[in-house]
């Protein structure tokens, strides 16, 4: 059975989120970037729901 390092995956998802936010700022006057960042951000949000939320739930209180 394959094991996954969910913390590492979560870190990469958060990096993707930060990068998308930076691109949104840099390309806010570039319509194609603005449209595509919306789509990219939706995909990142799905990753967060699937992975990052699980990581948060597994952290000790």
C-alpha cells in the first residue's frame, strides 16, 4: 500500500495558492491572466477541500 505525506502535499497546495494570488496581483490588468486565475483558484480550492482540510482535522488540539 502506498503512503502519502499529507503535510508535504498540503505545503505544496498552499504554495500553489500563494503563487496564484501573486499572479492575480501581477496580472490584474491582463484579462487572460485574470480569467485563468479564477479557474486555477477553483482547482486549488478543491485540493484544499480534499487534502488541506483533512490535514487540519488530523492535527492535535
